C-alpha cells in the first residue's frame, strides 16, 4: 500500500509538473487579458510537434530540440496575438474566449493536416526503469521532473528579478493600475504570450514523451490545466504551479480507491469544489 | 504663476454618455487644489479624463502648455503627471518595495534616491519593504499608493479621495503628508470627501455639480461660503 502510494506520488508529480507548466500560462494570460485561453492545450500540442520536427527530420538531440521548440512556440504565440487577439483588445471576455476556442480548432486542424491523425513517438527505443526496492522510476521521468523544477526556478527569477517580470505580476494583479503607473502594457502582453507559449511547449513535449504524440494531446489535458489555474487562484502564477502539482498527485493517488477511468473526474470535482467554496482559489487570487 | 494644468470646456464620458458637461479647471505650480461636489458631479471622472482614462469628446487639456487631451497614461507619466485612483491603487500581491519600484518603471535610470525619499516620507514602510501590500491596513496601502505615484518625481499629483475609508487618525496623517509633499514643490489636485479638512489647507477649490463648474474660490473662502457649506459640508 505504501509502495503504491509512493509510486503513484512520483507519477503524480510528473503529471502535475505538466499541468503546472500549462497552468502558469493560462493563469498569467487570464490575469492580464481577462479571458480563459481555450487554445492553450493546442499550443502545448504545437510545441510537442515542433520538437518532433527537430528530433525527427532534422535528427537533432532532444536537448537541442527542446529549447528550439520552446522558442518556436513562443514566437507562434506572439504571432497569434498580433494576428488575432491584438485586434480584440477592447472586446468583451466572452468574445475573446470564443475566439480562443476557434483558434484551438484551427491549430488542431493544422497540426492534423501537417502531421496526420495517428499516434507518433519521439523515440522507439525502450528504456528500462530503475528499481529502488519495489519502486520503479523511469529515467525520462527524472529528467522531466528536473527540467520542470529548473523551469519553475527560472520562472521565479524572471518574475521577481526582471523589470518586465515584475511588470507582468503587477499587470496580472491589476491591469488598469499598471496602465496608470505608465507600464507599457502592450509589451507586457507580448512577453506574457511568449512565456505562456514556451511553458506550454515544455508541458506538451513532456506529455508526448510520457504518452504519444497526437493532435488531441494538449486538448485532452486542458481541463486539468484549467482546474490547476483555478485552484491556484487565477492570475497567480505561483498558485497555478502549486495547483498543478496538487492536482497531478491527487489524480494519481485517487486511483488507489477509484477506477483510473475516473481520473479526469477528479479535475472536474476540484473545479466544482473550488468554485463553490473558494472561488478566489486556495491562495486568495481573483 | 503659470498654469501647470488647464482643462478648458471639457466634455466627455463613457460610451457616448457625457458625464463632464464643460469643465474648466486650472492648477498652477506648487498649488493644492481641491475639487468637491455631490456624488455624480463628475469629480473622479474629471481626474480620469486628465489621465486619458475617459474619452474627452470636446474641449482640451493642457499640461505645461502641451496638449495632452486623450493621451495614453504611459505617455503622460514621463511628462511629470502621476495619478492615485480612489480604489485599487496598489498591486496587492506585490511587496512594498516592488510597488514602489514599479512606480519608477517609466524611468530607465536607477530610482534609489526616489525610493529613499518616499521611505523618508512614510517611515512605516521602511521596515515593511518586503511585505505584500495586500496584507496591510488601509492607511498603509494609501501610503504605498501615494509613494508609488511619487517615484517619477511628478510635478503634479492627482489624488482621488486619498482618505476614503480611513480612520480619523490615518486621515490626519495622510493630509499632513500631502502637505509635506506639496512643500517639496509638487502641485496637488485632489478630490476629497473630507471636504472641511481638505479645504482648510487648499490654495483653491472648485465646486462641481452635474459635470460642470458651480463655484470656485480659495479653500477657506469656499469653506466660509454659507450656501456651499450647507449643500456639501453638512452645515
């Protein structure tokens, strides 16, 4: 039983890290632009397929493909903002939300047109898990967790030490006051898309390493990603990270008592409970 | 003395509905000007119009002779204009230090001197530099809000009801600090509900009614005006 718990917690942390990386972008974008980005899952998918371009046709190692895919997705996110959302800056949140839903469909269809609907893997070689007593640890999981932690630390330094990072937190707190203060809000918005896109790509690649690439990859985890952002208090990047890990572990550990097919239901339950009892999130966001 | 800020026959409001129906207002260098009036008189809206947050449909606003009508806040701040809104005037999840630093965002140079000056003005903030502003009292938040606005060394500070919801003691302190800021040469344009106290030290005051000028005079003269006193100052 204890072994199962430890094993599931490890899986939960890996999955939770993926939710966390996705949720940070959702949370910051919501805080700054006031809408839930339904295309965030498909930005994760895009990142995962961009990495495939680098490791597949270009035959580059993953440590090169990973940052390249992050940069590519960040650029794509900025381009999307310029082409679509910048025109809707004064539109109501509902219009933005529906537009992001449309964007999600466009991205997913483009990915399916380019790469096809079938499942793809980055590598076909089989890696044996390490054994620590009865606990099995897959080497990719260790790398993924380490990179997730590194990204979270880098994000923390960016948000607390750089001018633009502080401006981003300020704008997520209160966009109107940020404008009054003289913060160049359009620049902050661009940086937020780039950051959200890069972290979404990281989440997408990890998810694809853990499972398989397919056009529905990111869309399938959008619900827990939203739940994590909500749990952490929307507009609070640190809350979103905590929410992601919490949800990941809760989902895996729930399989001790629940049939694994109900795992997504845990995210739903969390959303409902948070909205009913703590609508500002566990850490007092908006 | 030349006028620092001038509003001439300003009309404007939200989404086609005018709230300001021709407002004239001037602030000269180093002056404290107080705006009073009943609810819905357009006092806060006038402030927002100056700061480019409400569309001005007619008339013009000049700052140091330059036309700033409908100019975006990020262009106004570098000109020497700062604004402290009535509510939501701090970044609650950020620390005191970060709130103040962000006030200096438009300046590319180091703002250490300004930071030291603000902390000297509000010594309570010194020991709380690393505290999140959201956890502080109303009076302390107001200090952070005013401090944030001072970080650009403005020539004119717009304050929208700086003592709203504060205890009498905190109100006293904020008014006293506002005068200290003014002594350093910063002109102040202030909307205030605690009108009696504010008028006592105002150089000049405007009474607005229905989005238009009703009366203007020196602060003490407005305070002594029987009709105004009865209407807005509770007799």
